[in-house]
C-alpha cells in the first residue's frame, strides 16, 4: 500500500478571504523536496521560508533588507522546486487550492449546509479531501493518505483524520507559499497592501507560476452563485 502525505495551509482568514491548499505526494517525493528546500535555505541564509515575510519584507527579510527584486528571485527558487517536481511525471506531486470569501459564503450558503458543511473552512477542507482522493485513486492502486495541517490551524479545523505539525516543517512552508500567493492573486490582500505594491506583484508572480504556462495547481474560487447552486438554492 502506498503511503501519501498531504500538507495543507490556510494562512488564517485575511480580510474575509480564505484559501486552503497545499501539496500531496508519496513519502519519497517529500524527502526529495525537503532535501532541495533545505539546500536553498542554506544558500539564502534562512532558517525557514515564509512567503508573507518574503513578499512584504518582514521577519527575517526585514533584518536582511533585501530589495524586492532579490526577494522575488528567492521566492522563485523555492517555487521552482515544487513546479519541477510536479512536472517530472504524473502522480508525483498534486498541487491544490480551494478558496472563497466569507461574504460570498454567507450570501451563497444562506445559513444552510453545503455538502454537509456548515462553515467555509469545513467546506474547503472537504473539497481538498475530494481532490486528493481523486488524484490518489487515479495514480495508485492502494493508498493511505495522511492529512497534515499546521498546529496553528487546530482551532479552525478539527475533523477526523487530521494531524498537526509545526509550520516550520518544509511541506507546510511549501503549502504556505502556495496559499498566500493564491489568496493575494485574487487581490484580497489586506493589511493596507495595495494591488500595485511590490508585495502584491510578488504574490501574483508566484501564484501565476503555478498556473501558467503549465497549470499544476488545480482548484478554484467559490463565489455566491456557485455556492447557491451547490446548496440547491435559487436567487
């Protein structure tokens, strides 16, 4: 039986937007990703990679005072490990993201459950589970999937079958890179970061690298109309 691990992150709700996503792969693929990731950490003199700090020049990047173009090159280095792994063959690495807006959720759900879920976090988690199961069923005969979220998400996601780990773990750093960037690409950035700022452009650059020219990150945004249809409501 193949053992797969899926690492998901949401970065916490940001001005009403919520994106849950990450990556799923077999244990040996994660070992290779982690080895390359740690080599990059050493090369760039980092203890860990945080996409928010890199894009916004905070945390470790505030101390380094790297200009935006240098920080973008660093982010691209880490993104390229994931992109290259996903393109190295079918079934190697599944990249996924599912997103909604809390206002869209309220308008679309109308207080009803959607696919058995009463809150947007649970709904997005269910969409991620379904995508991972479909991918695993397509590429593996027998499989067991371990679902891992950062310990900071324990109060937001407590469904059965989830384990929690340090956000410093490399696969969760990778998940944060994807979800932060996808969230910002929808221009739901928050905290006073304008859509034309260096940080916003960096987030969008990394997000679009997952989407173009080869789309490796699958998922989508659930607006009010889509949610109403899924709930079987009209108007």
